[in-house]
C-alpha cells in the first residue's frame, strides 16, 4: 500500500479552506507537533499507546481512511500498542434511534480487517461491552464546566448537523465520554481527523485536572497528543467535510461503478485549467489530493498532468486512482465477510482485553479518589 508518510503535502491543504476554523482548531500547531511525534514514534514505538475509534453510523469512507485509518495501521505495524473503539453508545449523541447497529458494527469490523488492522496486535472493542470504561465518565464530568463544553467547536458543529430537535445531555457531554474512551487505556496518541482536535483538548484538560486533584504528585493519566495525517480534513463530493451522515462520502466498500458515479457527480468549479489551490478552489483541490494520496504523488503533480483538460479529465483520473487503490481492500473485505463467526470471535476477544484494562484503570481511579471501602 502507498506510504502516506512519504507524501509531501504542501503546508496549505484543506485545513485552510475559506470559512474553515483552522486557527480556532489549532491545526497548524498540531501539524508541527505531529511531525515531532512521528520522529519520537520511530525512535521509541513502545512509549506510545494508541486509542482511536469510529461511530457505527455507516460505512467507513475515504475521509476516515486518509484522515485516521491509514495511520492506525501504520502505527500498529510500527509496534505501537493499539486500541480501536467501535463507539456504539455515541451513535445516540445525535439521533434518537441507532439503526441497524449490529450491521454497522460488523461493517466497521470488516473495514478494519480489510485495511490491515490485525486483531492479534490491535484490540478492537465496543463501548457497550466495557462498563468500567463508561464509569470513568462520572468523575470526569466533575472536572469540566458547562461553559467549557458549550464553547467546544466540534460539539457546536455536531449539534448543527444533529438529527434531533433538541440537544441531549449525551451530545453535550460527548467530549467527556471521549476522554473516558482515550484515558481508560491511558492512550497517549490519538490519530484523528481535524474535527477531533477540540475534543482532544478537553481530554487533555481532564487528564491534567484529574492528576492535579487526585494524583498526589503522580501522573495517573497521560495528556494525549493528536496525530494528524497529511489529509486531516478530506472533503466529500459536495465540497463539505466527507462524512457518513451527510451523503457525500465514497465508502471503502463501495463498488467500482458506484465510486465512478459518485466522483462524476462531485462538485468542481468553472475554471478549466486544473490547479491545486485549497484556499480558493477547495473542491478541485480535494479531488486532486484524493488522487495524489492514492498514487503516492503530490497534488501539484497530478494537477500538472491534467493541465487544461478540465474537470471531466480530473474526475477520470481520480476515479481510476481510487478504484485501483481500493481494489485489494475491497477484495479482502469480501473474503472476511464470508466468516461471520470469526468476526464475532474477534470482537469477543477484543472486549475481554478492553474489560481487563478498564477494570484495572477503574480500580486505580477509585483508589486515588478514596472510593474503596
Ligand atoms: P458521522 O457523520 O456519523 O459523525 P463521520 O464520517 O464524521 O461520521 P466519525 O465516526 O465521526 O465519522 O469519525 C471517525 C474518525 O474519522 C475521526 O477521527 C474523524 O476525525 C475522522 N474523520 C471523519 N471524517 C473525516 C474526513 N472527512 N477527513 C479526515 N478525517 C475524518
Ligand atoms: Mg463525526
């Protein structure tokens, strides 16, 4: 598979598209920090523990892949201990009913296996099966103010796109739940997309405050770092963030024809000469970036090849690049789908491992909080 680490993306990528809240999110700072982290990971992978996850709300897409999934597999293969959470309780943050939860959980698992998540090296588990993790939510809730949660830009954005008419307590406390997700295993490295940076800030705050209040000088929880990929905010076919819930995504599991149709319908602009200019031409640039990521080239290079051939040529190049890149992933996915018993066993073992870790962390938390009688 293409090595994203070899890709040299220009400094100004999608994160800087007009109207984005780059500065608020601190994306530039996080990018610089990610480069430093990469060096440390290569030198000492054993120092890091990764926790990331996805909500089982639909099929994983290329935004997930290039934003976080590729990094997870890369870190796993570098020898970093890796936990992958299927965040089933968090599905209810922005909807009343979780449709086809079992189907989506299985779909996520298939996507993970197809892209190279190895259950022997990575622990894959679901929220609902790990009670001690969820119990961390209580002390953590006491460490943040309502004002801090109200200010969180990701919560605001998620509320704006919510399917509910009012904001539930679960939605409002989403980042605190995420702190429990990350800290239950003392995760110190979180490969995420740009939208998750404000959430991670809250996790860091909670870890710091917990240590200050209960640690008696010791560090109970690490303050985790976000690890951004070269594509921390991939746009969908409508020019907005590619997202499961917004109908603008190209799923990893989509067929070659479906992919071609989706890319054909992608929004572009009226300028015939194709250039990589994320600030002024976000849609065209996003397509160029997608082809570049699949072909391990720079977006400028892809643009130079297309020149004045226009949007139709661009879309042909992108379709071919995506379908070629995903063909082996799709083939592996189809193979894994034939053995559902194996999928259930992977989850059962992952849940067992996660429960052991969560129980031990909760015992430690109860001890430092003087809750053991
Ligand atoms: P939903 O619409 O249900 O919220 P989503 O597509 O936003 O789904 P999540 O499950 O919320 O996906 O996100 C999982 C992970 O994928 C997070 O780390 C997030 O930052 C990352 N991610 C999601 N969309 C993108 C994207 N377009 N570009 C880069 N990373 C992304
Ligand atoms: Mg989301």
